[in-house]
């Protein structure tokens, strides 16, 4: 009985993991010429944006303010 219970539990866990993949729109490839908007994360698949370190921006004469990046176009 325990083996049957664990087998069913394993099957349910395996199917639920496969059901949590992202939507097809979120998985599109980025191509040259695409315009991207930096916004707030609204999906569980959103990880992070890799900005350069603040000291590299300051050395090149810029101002490192990442909070103003939201809403800008790339």
C-alpha cells in the first residue's frame, strides 16, 4: 500500500512540475531590432537584469541610478 501511495504521489509531483512552464509569449527569442521596455517583474520566470557595476558607470562619466531605469526603452 505504501508503494502505491508513493508511486501516485511521485506521478502527481512530476505532472505538476511540467505544468508550470512559462507562456509561449514570454519564451520568445530576442532578435536584432527589437525594442524592449524595462518594467517591474510580473512573471515567476523573471530573474534579473544584469546592469554594469556602479563604479564602472561612474568612471565613464555617468550617474548610476538604477531606479530611473524602469520604463525606459532599449
